[in-house]
């Protein structure tokens, strides 16, 4: 636990939340600043600021919890689609430095954007970065 982390405080019950699911490693809560109706968060209980810091078992638990909650969202709010968003670091607009997933129900023509134009990339650069990734992965 990180003493100043809002999500650690929520997981510990020190701050209120609307809990919708919980297991040994994760907590699912309703987002208090929802993009759409049903927007919720899957929070790893163990404090890790980003995906780079998180325990792989916590990541596995988070994606399993996300599927369980996503299935429930499909029944409860009947969205046309669902965005799952996970941000790491200020450059990616991460607002709380504690690993979590956003589940955002979407409806056709809901007026919420999340699209970018399809623009062909530089094949040489794509290849070079792919080679560097292969090397980094080992």
C-alpha cells in the first residue's frame, strides 16, 4: 500500500466507493467521473504505479476480473460496444498512479470520441522498432 494513493485507500476501505466486484487481487468500482453510464474501474489491490511495475499475477487477475465485469455490463446496461483503457504515465494521461483498467460502455452515436485516422506508417521504421522489441523481449 502507498499511504497517499487514493486507490490504495479505496481498496483498504478508507475512502468510499461503489464496489461491484472483489476478489483476492482486484476490486471493481464505479468511476466517479464516468465517460458513459456504467463506466467502471478494475483496480489491482497491490500498489503498482503502472503496468511496468505490476506483478504478472495481478495483471492476470485484473484481466480476468475485467472480463467478468464486462459480461455483467453487457447484461446490465446493454451497450453496443465497450472500450477497455489502461494508461501508464502522465504522457498517456494516467490520472491515478496505481495500475487499473477502465471499462467504458459505448453506444452507437454516443458522441464520445476515441478514434484516430488510419494513416500508413513508415515500413522501415515499423520494421526497425519491431526488431528492437524482439531483441528486448529476448
